[in-house]
């Protein structure tokens, strides 16, 4: 009986897989596109179930960047707030630092309309500036609204930055939920619409929040 050479079989398999693979448009326009030559914040780029946004932090002064970010409808804070406002069942948030007032108010509003909100944050970022005993006011307000907040209480950082909404959407990236991170520093925010991907993030969140498996 004749055998098909292994190399030939592999080549046929690769070609077959390539033919079946979905054909995506490029995530970004070609480098020659004039839109990429400016410092204007581009609109969100969509690629299937993904959307990415970058904050408006291109000016020379912090104050100018903060004003521009608040005014920019495509700044990542708008992506986060929109997703939280649309939440129907649950928001699980693992975030290194959170103190930006409008973000905290969006989470409070979600909790008040019956959404289960849980937050895991780093224990180094729960007190008012300059204090080791006075909890941040926004954290007190979130707890009063029924939001569960846990900290890692350890030497290493809980450095994650992701949210899981309704076990379907994931928001992740480099963005902390702070004024500086949202409006002054260069950061990105990625929204993923995928229950399968959300399940992976949910397992990580549950491991830390429910099982206290955080490390040293």
C-alpha cells in the first residue's frame, strides 16, 4: 500500500485550513493613510468582536489633555461607562487602581438598579492620599451602594486591569480607572465580545476574589 509523504500531507492540511479561515479586513488602515499622520484620536477600530480605543493624551500640557479627554466621545472612559450602563446582571472588576469619580458613579448606578458588582483592587490604593487609615471617599460610597470590594493585602501588586460584564463582555488593556490614567497618561482599552473569552477572565477573577488565591 502506498503512503502519502508526511510533508505533502502537512502541506495539504495547511492549505485546507487557510482556505477555511475567516478573511478579516486589516485592523488598521494602511500606513500611507493620512489619518495616521495626525495626532487626532481615531475612531474605534472594529475587528469582528473586538473594539480598541486610545485615550486623548497628545497635548503638551496635562490640563489640555484632561479637557480634551473629557470632551472626546471616543476616549476610553466613554467605552467603559457605556458598557457599565448597559450591564444587566453582573460586573466583576479586577483593577489595580480605581478612584475616578464618574467611573465610580457608573458602578454605583449599576448596583442600585440590581446589577451584582464586585471589585478586586490592590491594597496600596484604597486610602486617601497621604493616609494609611482613611478609606477613599469613593470606595466608601461604592460599599454603601452594596458593591463588594476586596483587596489583595500582600506585598506584590494585584496589577490586573479587566472587567467582565454579564459574563459576555471583557474590557481590558493598560487603563486604570483613575483621572491620570484616563485623561493624562497614554493608555489603551480593548473591548471583547465573547462569552468564551469572558469565561477565561471569570475563572481568573473567581480564583482571586472567591478563593483568595493571590500569591505572596
